[in-house]
């Protein structure tokens, strides 16, 4: 199973309470992003977890959801799944959040423009 959501900065983000980041006296290489990702909740409902990541981790970068969460199932023999979404303007910064379920050993997400270029 795969769940994903795309988040971007095409408009001001809606108010969301970010995950509090603990202040540490010692120097750390953790960023707000790695801290947010490390606080993953139950994977029993992956769609809800992807939505949570989009809301709480996206707000760290001033982003909001551009697409609804999408779920799908795929095997190594399945055809490639394509999820399309439009950006309102060129140069928009966005992030894709994806979670693979039990048994997923490798997951790749490619973002292509309308002509199929990376």
C-alpha cells in the first residue's frame, strides 16, 4: 500500500499547530524536518499518517496540502501508478510525502513536468 500527498507554497498556509520542537542545550544535527519525521505515529492508518505529515511537517516549511491523500496498492509486477496534479505557477516549491506499507523495500517518487521531463 502506498499513500501520498503533495504540499506546496502556492498560497499562505492554513493555521496548523506545529509539533513542538524541544530546545536542547547540546549541539544537534537534527532539523525541524527530521524531528517531525521521527515522531511518526501508528502506521495502522497510513492515509491518516500521510495527512498528519503533510499538515504538521509541511507547516515547518510554510506549506499546505495541494492534493487529497491518495492510496493505492502495487506489486513489483504492477504497472507504474501515476498521480497527477497541477501547480498554479512555475517555480513553485513543493514536497511529496509518501509512506510504503509492510513489505515495501524500495519506493521511488518521480516528479515530471507535462512533457515528461524530470
